[in-house]
């Protein structure tokens, strides 16, 4: 460990946190929710593992892209237009997710659970009947074939070039995948346990967590816009990506905790 440069350790830590952050994307949450609910009655064991299997399939594509880019790249940095385009696509998705999920909270009847809405909600519904581990992993792989995911994998593979190329790109791909598995695996287990609990607890928890996802999506999008147009914000955020990623994860964890805390209050009334 002492022989590794601090910059590599920082990059590896950042990619791991980005993997966790990626696992919190609303499209992931929507797909895992649907897969878990579909299998909960017929195959409880598979239902518990839907989040993990989904992220394994997703991570396989990420690692394949990292391997390809690491093998082909001869540059130490990606073109600027790729970073800019990826940033604005991400901002657009985040705004859409924030607005759609806020609308879902506002319009869903109090007696029904709030369903998280993702950009690929229709796509998720069509694939949500996967009832075999390989099929669930395949759904995760298909979800990885999007511009934001492929761009993110390519960017950290470019960054790995200065440390040795293919091997380091694969390490970063593996760290990204492990971070994603931790979050998506926990999410699948949480949804399964929620399904097994009383209806009232599930209703309240779904509403609280959908609101957290909505507000967080809009906040991250607003920060991205401010960073792009304000030199002061851009300068302040330099070398703080790791801390900001951890902060986002912390907010979502608090959202999980808040939703479960409210359900405990409701159940004790």
C-alpha cells in the first residue's frame, strides 16, 4: 500500500463512492423495486437477491467498457466535449427524476404506495417479470447500455491510463461494481422486508423515500448547473468529489432511516 501513489488511492476511493452513488439512481431503484415485488410471492429467495443480481449484470458491462477503453486509449484524458455532454445529460435526467417523483408523491392516493419513477420506467416494467437469476442479471446489463453509464465507465478508464492502462482500468471497474452491489443489494433486501411488513408501514415508507429521491435529484442537478456556470462553485468543488459523493450517499441513508422511523411511529399509534 505504501508503494501506491496517493493520487491512485484517491481515484480508487472516488470510483468506489461513485459506484455506490450510481446504485442510488432512480432507474436502479425502480427496476429493483419491480423485480423484487414480482418475485416476492413466487420465489422469496430470488426476491432477496434481485438488487445484487441486477448490479452484477450492470457491473459486467461497466467492466467490459473499462477493459475496452483501457486497451484502446492512448491519451491520458478524455475529450472535453465528452465530459460536458455527459454532465448535461446527467443534469437533465436528474431534473426529470426530481419533478416526476415529486409529482408521484403529490398525485398518489394516500391509500396506495408511491412508485418511484425513473427515466426508463416503461422499459423497467417490460423487463420486470424476470424470474431467474440470469434473467435478473441480464436486466441489469441492459440498463447499463445508456449514455451516462457508458460515459462514466469510459471516463475512469481514461483516468486509469496514467497508472498503467488495462489492469488499473479493470481495478476501477471492479471497485465501481462493488460499490454499486453494496447499495443495490441493500436496496433489494430493504424492499423485500418492506413488502413483508404491514400495508400502512409500506405506504408511509414509500412516500417518504420517494420524496427524498425527488429532493436529492433536484439538489444535485442544481449544484451541477451552478458548478458549470459559476467559476467560484467550480473552483470550490475541485478535489471534493469524494466528499460530495459520500454526502449524497449519507442523505439517502438518512432517507431510508427516516422512512423506517416514520413507519415505527405509525405502527405504535
